[in-house]
C-alpha cells in the first residue's frame, strides 16, 4: 500500500482520464466531469466510455475501457453501483492505475452493499489498482485542471489555484465548503473527497499533499480516522515541514456520532482521544466551516507563519479594541503592552483620547494624516514581542479608507510579520477598499473576533511548533528501554489475566517506576519479619488473583502501628478473605509501607482502536470522579508533553502548591508518565489496561510512590 | 429623570431638528446630518444654525438657535467641544427638548474635559434639557427618517426599517455594526449611540424602545452599566413583553476592561456579576458582532418565537447533520428523536442511505421529487416536540435548488414554528435561490453552525421565559419579612463593625435560617451546663470581636466528647486567646453543637456597585478555592433561581449523591439561599459582606446548619 502512495501523482495529476458511463447530460453525474475537463482546459487525454455514443463533447467515445488505446492513469466511474465490479475488472485489464467510484449503494446502505464493497476491496488488494470511493464526489488538481469530480461547484469559472490542500470525508458538504472557500478567494492545490474509503483513505491523500511543494496547508473535514498511527507519523512530518493541518472533526456529541456512523459508513472513534492527539501534534481543530475557511484564507496570503503568539491590536474605534482583546485573551494569545518609548511615539501621532497601549486605539482621527497611521503600524511591527498584527477599521470610507487600505498593503510588503484586517462595515459602503486589500494580498474579515481567531490559530500553531522542534528527542535511555521491555515481556508470560496488585507493581518496577516497599508474607512470622524490615506504620492487603475488591472483602488493613497490631491484622485479613470467597486462591498477605501525606493522582493506560495506547493523568478523588478532570495523550510522550499533561488539568494548582501547601514533586510525576507511556508502547500487545490509582505524590524533591496498581492482560 | 424618559419620543421622533454648526461640507460631521435628512426625506422641520450661511441644502439657515421660530424637539450639536456649553445655554433659551452632542474632548480625554462634562451634567439636571452624548454619533428613527447622526452608514440608500431596536455605547464600532446588519437586511426601528452618557444613558434608550410597538427585539453593544437596578426592572419588563435583549457585552478580559475604561469613559464593572445578571434575566449574551446580527436577522423574519428548545435538523448531506447535532448539543438544545411512525413515513420518501433520525438526512436524492421534501418538512413541523427547524442545503443548484427554496418559503407560511436555512454554497453558484428565501421572508446563513446558534439562542430564550413566567411570585411570607427586617435592623444597630460568629448566627436566625445550637459560656460551670443541655460532641470557640482568626489564635477546639474534655478545653481556649492578643476583649467561650457527616457549602453576599447585593453559592474546599466553581445571582432570588444556582456548579453531582453517597438536602440549601437573598436586600444599607462558611448540608430531609458566619457592617 505504502509503495503505491508515492504514485498518487497519477491520481491527482493524471496524464489521461477516462469516464466510464459518460453521457451528454450536462446536469447529471455522468455528464458533468466531461464538460468540466473541457471547460477548464485539461491538457491530458480524455476518453469517454459509453457504448451508446461515438463522440461526446468533441471527444471520441469508446465502447469499453478495454478499447481505449492506452493504459489510463485515472478512471472516473459514473455507473450504477451494480455495474461497478464488472467495470473495475475491465479497468484492471486496461492497466488503469486509479479509479474513482462515484456511485452510492455500498456499505452505507445495507447488507447487500456491504458485501459488494468487500468484493471491491478484495479486488483492489489483489490487483493493486487504486480506488477512491465509492460514494464520493471525486478529486481535483487545480493546477493541472484535472477535474475528477462531478460537484456543481467545479463548474464555476475561474477555479482558484493556490496553496491549500483539502481532503473531505463528506462529498456534498465537502464540496460546498470548497465552493464557499473559492468564493472567499481561497486557492486550492488539490481536493479529494474520500467517500467510503474502500482502498485509498484520508491519510493517503494527506500524505501526498504534504509532500507537494505547492501545498502550504492541509484542511480536512473528518468524521473518523482509519489508521491512527499513520496519522501520528503524518502529523509529525507536517510539523517538521511547518505545514499546518486544520481539522473540522465532527462527532463531538453523542447524537453527532450516531449520525456519523450512518454516514459514509464511518466509525468516528473516541472524540476525546482524537482531540488529545490534535493537541499533541499541533493540529488546529475548528468546529465550523467558516473558521476553517478563515484560517486557510489567511495562510494563503501571509508571507510567513507568525513567529510566536504575541499579537498587536490596532483599531480606529475603542470598542473594537476591547472586542479583540477579549478574544485574544480567551484563546490565550499574548498581548504585549507597549513600553514607554513606543507609547510616547504613538501618542505623538494620535489624539489624546486615543490609547497607546495594546490594543492601540488610533481613533478615526488618524485618517486625516496618512503618515501618522503608517508610523503606528511601523512602531507595532518593529516591536520584538509582537509577531502579528490585527487591524480593525470600523467606518473609514471614501478617500481616507482607500488611503488606509493602500498603506496597509504597503506595510504588508515591507514586513514578513503577518497582518490581517477586520473592516467592520457593509459592502455598500466600503466595497472598493476591500478590493484594494484583496488585490494587495492582505486578508480581511468583517468581524474583529474572526480575524483574531484566524490569526490566533496560526500564532498558536507556530508557537507550539517551535517548542516541539526545540525539544531534545531522547527521553529514555535506549539500552535500558530494550532491557525493560524484554524483562517485562517474560515477566508477563506466565501471569493470569488480571495481575495482583503486587505483580502490577513488580511490572512497574521493571520500568524503574517507584512503588511502595512491600513483600508477600506466607506466615505470621514471615509477616512480622517483613514488617520489621520495612518499618511501621504499615498496610496489609490480601494477595489473591481471585479477590479484586480488597476493601469489600475485608482484605485490607491500614495504618498498622506495631507488631501486635500486625499479628492480629494478618489473621483477620486471611479470615475475612476466606469468608468472602472460600474458593479463592490465596498467595499470602501483602505487607506494605504506609506512605502518608502525599497527594493522590491517577495514571492510566488505555488502548484506543485507532491510535493504540493512550495515557491518562488526573488528580484523585472528586477531580477524576466528579469533574472528569483528566488529560490524555497518545503514547509515547516526551518529558515536555508529560509536563503539559500535568499542567493542563484544572486541579493543577493543588500540585503547584495552592492554599499554602508545599509544592508536590511534579518532576517525579512527569518521570512516571514518560516511563508508563514507554511501557504502554512496549507492551501494547500484552496488556490492555493499566491503572495506577493512587500514585502518591510527595513534596517537591521527595518523589512519588505507586500505592496500588491494576493491570489487565490481553 | 424618569418622567422625562416618557418623552423620548421627542428625541427619537422629533417634529423639528436643528443642527447647530451645520455646514455645507458633505464629508464632515457638521455637513452630513443635513444631507441625510434631505436625502432620506425627513418630514419634520429642519433648521441649520450657522452664522456663516443664509441657506444650506435648500434649508433656511439661522444665525443662532435663539432665532429659530419654534421650540425645537431635537438639536444636533456639531461644534467644537469648547463651544458646547455656551450653545447648550442658548438651546435652553429656545426651549429645546433634547440635544445630541457629537464632539469629543470631554471625560474621555483628561481633566479639562472632565470638568467641562460635569458642567454639562449640571446644566442638564438644573434645566431639564435632555442630553445624548457627548462623544457620540447620534441617534436615528428609521420609521420617521429622523437621522440624528453623522455616520457614513446613514448615507446608504435605502435604509431598512424593521423591528430591531439598537443601542450602542461605541459610536464608530456601533454604526459599523449597524452598517453590516443593514447589509444583511436587518431592519431597525431606532438606533442610539450613547457616548459618554452625561445625561441620557443606555437604559433610558432601551426603556423607550421596549415600549415601542414596532420593536420586537433590542440589541445592545455594552461596555459598562450605569444603573444595575434600572436594568433589572427593564429586563423583567422585557421578559414580560417577550422582547428578547441581545447583549454584546465587552470587557470579559482584564486587558479588555482596561481598554474599555479609557474608552467612552466607561466603568465596565464586574463581568462575572453582569454575566450572572444576564443569565438570571434571559438576556442573550454574544461575543461577536456577527452572532448579534445573526440573531436579530432571524428574529426579524420568524412569525413567532419558538415554543421551546426542541430542534429539528434536516440536511441534504450527512456531514452537515453531524455538524448541527454537535453544535445543538454544545448549546444544550434538545434534539428529539423521531418516533417509529415518523421514521417510517420519512423512510418512504428518502433513499435507504438517508437517515430518518433527527438530524434527518434526506440526501441530495430528495431533490428529484419535490413532494418528498415537502413531506419530510411537514412530518418534522407537525412533531409536537420539535419547536423550530434548521435546514441545511449543501449543493443543490439550478432548478432543483429553486424548487427547494420555494418549498421552504411555502412551508414557512403554513406554520408558525420558525425555520432557518443554512445554504452552504458560494454565491457564484446559488445566489438566486438565496434571493427566493430572502424575498420569502426566510432567514438563511452560510454556516450550519451559525444557523443553529442563532435559532438556539431564541429557543433557549423562549424556554427560559416560559419557565420564569410560570413561576409563582411569593417565596417569602410578607408579614414575616417585614418583621425580620425590623428585628435585624435593630439588632445590628448597636453592633461593632465585624460581628462575632455568634452574632452573625443570631442575625441569620432572625431570618429563620438554621444555625448550630450554641451559647456563650462566661464561666467553667456555665460552659458545663450549656454543654450538657446541647449534648456531646461539642465544639468550643473563643468569642471576641478582636479575634477573627480563631484557629490561628488557638481559640478553637473540636469534637469534645465529655465533661472532662470540655473543662480543659474551656481553659485552654481562654489561655491561648489571651496569649495571642492580650488586649482582646473576650466575651466568653462559645459552646456549640458539633454537626458531623455534612457536606460543606458556602453562601455569601457581596454588594456590587452597579447591581447592589449579589448572592454567591459554592461547594467548600477545592471547589471554591481552586476551581472558582461558584454560581452568582443578583438578589433577591426566587426558589427556582436558588435551585438553578445549586445545579449550575460543576460539583453539583456531589450534592446530588455521586459515588454512592446519599443525596444532600438540596431543598434546605435553596431555602437558605432565598432567605439570605432577602436578608441581603433588607439590610443592603447596613451590611457590606456576609459569608456563611461552611453551611453544613445533611442528608435529604435532615436540613442544613450554619456552622460559621462572618458579617461585616457598613
């Protein structure tokens, strides 16, 4: 499969296109692609295939794909679903490289269709022919004018070519987004509608676009992910290249997920895991089509990504400045305040009722002196802590408005720092000034909030990317890693499905994760001698693979202070366990150090069907149970990601030392998270769940201790 | 002041308008209003006033307002700030009713301006002349074409008249919102830009619009509120009338607040209190100008407000359905699932790969049979749990699109249930179909998310309003109320600035709020006898107005189990207090019942400068201290509002009985909240702060107990 991905150039930039089932009806699926190819001036060979015609739209028409005189790069299959399989077989005979199947009637519409779809999948696997769809609206290369789709939005002239790659899992909505984006002037390199993804899927198309030199950003409409690990690799590569990915991922809600599962036969997967993955890899998540278009439009027009998240805000009306400041704060941008020097310089050119802080309120007065406005722009753009500008112009009309628009264009050419404009006035009043901006390559919006959101998304992406790229890679000694993995694998080999608490800790200890001092006592005397060597206070717990709920079974005694208490606890625990489950196999009684004064946190591993092992962190008690206050990442994680996980939870202040308490040993937690994430990857095939609950966190410098652990083998 | 508000008809619908400082320069502030009045055909008398001209734009020009032959309803003052005061005095001589002052240079720009503004305020108070501004862009009545402003957006023709009233505290941003809204087809009844609000302020204008029969909704751009209590009355009246208020309230962030305070000289006040007030009164809060316009546009076009928050979602593409379901869930609408009957009826007319659930995916197929689409619309609109429809049309173009648009218009006339459309395709493709909707009175958007947001805002408003109107008013026995107030006032009269814990509880007890059994012991024997009568376990606390931090002083002993412990605790507490503060005046030792097993919550009163007493509720411990998980309301509150406050906090589950625990006595908390809110109102002038921390909440049916209370007098 992977070898074929390299050949997607035949799919996106085919030298020949055949349309099986082509017709002369311009308004039908079978008619449109032919017209589009003609109208937009596709330069390759075009072969309509339909036994009913000799010629269509000036192209010679063939009875069958087998009759076509060359091996075709891309076939568009515009026939009823029942004809798809036999036609595919003919394509194989012709030596066709890629086929796009438009028809619906497959997995999305019942049992019969599902079987048919499986047959197509099998054929693709066996023959190596590449298939896009079925139940899709096709693909487009805007550079090559290779229109491989039938959406009406492809009939509009001219189609804008540009640096945005676009993959959509919804055909109709997907191409309507395309249409809206084109109307907003967004230019695309390639577009792919993926449908049921019987063979080629979203990530394959994205991988191709990522490596395309003409593509600066990829935007995707996403319902579900087929191969989480491929997405992880792709996202890493995208970060490396500095090509942002913007994802409109739907299915956040239960009803939305339900609706998605009946649409394009897609399994949406866990939204929480997907969201964590996006955060982890700097993928920009949006919840509306307009936000996606806003960001793409800006990316297309700015010379470079902003260098950081310090935003400069300029406005001709105070109100718009407040609006921007509110939004910038909301999305956690920095709004650096101007220093005294800059403030004075700004005050020299704006009226006394303006403001030289950031947001800078130049007031409508500034329009009287074009020079003044330029000076303010210059001061802001020269400021080292400001990485991008958003300028709001409220109601400046006529010549003054024209002057401002021209000045902004001028400055945008002198600086690589990105500039966006919000011109909050109706078109009937300022339409022409907006054209100056557009023609000058400056992106504008009607809403100050949307301007800040779009710029903010790129600023945060860029800031995130710089952080990630600056990180040192190795967080784990590689020789140790290999050793721990080997030991753990052989340790697990002879264990039951559920490990006992003690076994769980033994496993963790192999990864150098600190656990409580403890030993299993098999007699009263043994218990006493273990107890003396660990030191009081102690905890005692029944050790049996058949008793999972130790408290319920009376198999747990805490805070044992001396030998006498230990002896009686030993016997009581055994007796209770016997009463609770007479058939339980008892290994003995665990004698364990009591760690006191620590803060309880929880660390867990889960296996996500799409992304593999994920790691979870949260504070114990109400935080996890009531507030669901947890952070999540795909394993493995770096040390920096571990710190991000810890700082991300709402209850972080408790660890950082709120309410006069001492700071907890956060470094030690991070260390455990990294090691557990490594374990999760090493043992992905052996264990399906791991819960450290609680991990006791002592004061800064004093470390952590695993107090209880639950491990479930696959 | 209030008597004059009734006369705002002279301000908004004046029979005569004079422009002091009028000029012939169309592009200047002094020139524009005259042209606008002429151009839009204002029917009243127009008097330019300027000694330099004899005639302007066809109107006779006067040397001074004193020369104008009638007492003028509205004067637009377009002169430099230095001339404002003398001109105002001339206006008084003429008998002018209202003056709008455009000039800036007042409180917003320094000391000199501030003094000038105070002089204007004084003049307004003394003479009764009504003043709008200064530093504003004026007002408009679109019905009467009385253009009292100079914004360029007022020069556009035609201006759309309609049911939306609009008040803005920002001139430039405000009129640019007006311009954008007009371009979107939103029609206004009245517009007012309020500027520095030296006399007339935002709420005055809102009150007038609220009573105007042509106005169905009021939208406001808000930086700060002058008179919270007036706003409360106004909001209640708006709820009664069923006229929604939409507020773009800025200053959510610290930097935003700072920027606001230097703009239109406005104090933004506490955003949290304002937000609580909006929630309490059903005021729709938006954070962007586009959302405000979206909601106003929808309100203008629907025949009636939706009856509830059950939304029906129809789409021609599955993807858009998911997008809508996600958003509807996010904003907490109901998405009722179709019953078997409806599902079957829908499946009869849509293809097998469609979906008859809600969202209903009719697929693009449905366009082939117009009848089928109408059937689906009818089934959804007839459904009793569906109160409004949002329909997404992705890429249906040409004749089919036209048919759909016409069908939607047809259905929108047969039903009062509101319908909104999202037509997610670029104008180059479907422009004409959108015109059919607009002309048919159906509101459309380009984004499914924005369509759901706008409809959702009205649905939630309507649902909220129905709930509020259905509530029984009296929550407090009026004779008791009066009595408690009298007793409390006299009780407070002789108390120190800080009440002791015991005094605080005595005060609360006057309002029938349950406090711990307790008494002050002044001797060992007294303590013992109090202890025996209350019963063990007990708590003992030093009682001194000079010792606020009892724990720190060692003045607190808990869980006293018997007489011996009581005696030694008595002496220890006294001794510790003496050591801690030898000069402290000691009233004795408080002997108090120990309430065990309760959940700790916090109830507080604060006085907001704008809104007066507010009441706060939260769970004790980390919830308030770390997570700031509190709910807030303006006092007084009803019992239902008390329940809303309790349910609103994130930790509510703990009270509702999470983790296998018994449910807490939520009714008893609500009872305390209502009574405390009453106390807050009664004693607004006597106390500035009250904190019940903790209020111990026992199991359902077992009540609550105030365990500690802090009261600070004014």
